[in-house]
C-alpha cells in the first residue's frame, strides 16, 4: 500500500508542477496562498474544482489504506486528510513560481475534499480493496504488468489534462484528416492494440471485447491531454484490433499477435520503401538520437518502442521460446532493419532499438522469474 501511495503522490507532484518551468518571486508563498480565494464561481472554476476532486480521490484511498494497516481506521482517516492538505498546500505554493499556473486556496479545499471522498470510499470497501491488493500476479504477470505500464504511459503521457476549445477543435480536425492516412500506421496500430489486449488478458484473465473497448477509452481521453491528439490511423487501428479480437478464436489470438506485431515492425522500419543509392552513416551510440530530440517526442517514441519490442519478446516467450532466444531474434532482426535504413532518406540508423530490446528482455525475464 505504501508503494501505491508513493506512486500516487509522485503523479500528483508531476502533474501539479508540469511543465517544470519556474521563475523567481519575492512574495511570501503562504501569504499569497491564504489570499487567493476566487472572486466568483464560473464554469472554469467549476471545471478546475472537478479536476482537483478527481485528482486527489486516489490519494485519499491510498493514504487511508496505508495508514489503516498499521494504525487502524480511527487514525487513518485524519492521516489521509493531513497528507492531502500538506501535499496540496505545498503544490499550490510552488505554483507561485510557475508563470503558467495559478495558486488558489480554493484548489486546496477541493483537493482535500477529493481525498476525503477517497478515504471514505476506502473505509466502506476496505476488505475488497485489500483483497485485490493482496492478489499475486500469475505466470508472466509481473512482466505483463510492466508492458501494460509502458503502453498506458505511451497512450496518456504527459498525463496533464488541458481543456481548451481551440485545442479540441484542432485535435478533431486532425482526427478527420484523411490526407495523412497511412496503411502502414493503421496496420501497426492494429498490431499494437492486439498485443496490448494479450498483455491485459495475462493480467486480468479472460479478456472480453467490451473490456478491450473500455481500455480504448484512452484514445478520446488524449483529446484533453496537453500536446497530444488522436490520428485517423490510430482510431482505425484500434477499431480493427477490436474486430479481430472479437472474431479470432482464443487459440489463434497469440500467433496472430506475434505475426501482426513482427510484420508491423518491419513495415514501420522500412516505410516508405524508397531507397537511396548512397548509404547514411550508422550510429553506434545507444539513445544518441533520443537525447538530441525534443523531450516529449523522444519520451513517446521510447515508450512506444519499449512496449512494441518488449511485447514481441514477451509474446515469443509465451509461445514457448526462451527469453534469450527471443531477445536475440528480435534484437538481431532490428539490427538488420536499421542497417537497411542506411539507404532510406530521412531516417537515423542506429543501435538503439537493438539495445532497448535486450534491456526490455532482461527486465522481463527477471520479473517472470519472480
């Protein structure tokens, strides 16, 4: 429970201080906080209040469950409120130093109220929640959990909600744009969602199509995440994956997932299949291009590739191939594809993909042994 509490706190700190650009201020933070009650209640204030309530709801649950295990529920409820109050007040005062954020004691009140609702929920459903927390992952469950975390992070990074009519209109326009349609990307997204469904099935048991559809709710959620959007290729790929999951017999899903993900990797690496006569230089420095790229773009690419290559290794292992052989096969194939990319204009052939595959295989094998 303490690990869950620390994870929730880390996510709140990240979201509260994003994008981590600070400037100096000579004002007393506590004085500013105590004098920032909103002058009126408008739709924007109500929107922020709802976000803050939802943001601190899991904090209240996690804090209550962590404290109740050692100190009992009488102490756990006020402890959860104190943790929420301290964290919220600290975040609001730090936001004084961020020109793009607004410090507000009304937000503190909403945050503590959300934590109180979470703590009450944990009080009522404490036996069920503790029983769920005590469940141990099955065979390959820990490895599948890592892959699911990579996939969810790729879908929702940078985890910061942003409600803007202009951003929503731009995102919907991009979703309806057929000029940038790519059959390769539709195929790749279909393969990734099918692999994600197999990962979720390893974690949750039998994966019904409606549960996969529920997981795909992250796509419309991305319309309200800062600097994210949804393309037509992604929407079509998710829909096709849902159709395949519904139509394929259970015994055919795993081999289909391996075939689709492997072929999607080849297509994505070699698209658009227009080769130049003169090769580009090959970079032997792992992650060099990642460090040179813009932070959000680099993070998204790294998360997607960590899931894609890790899932391919994991699926091969699930098919009965050892982690060592699966890792060597995937990493070696990626090295060959990167070598071919030397003849593709606009690409950066490097050793990063093979190294990332070996790292993911090492971590996945360690988790599976546990």
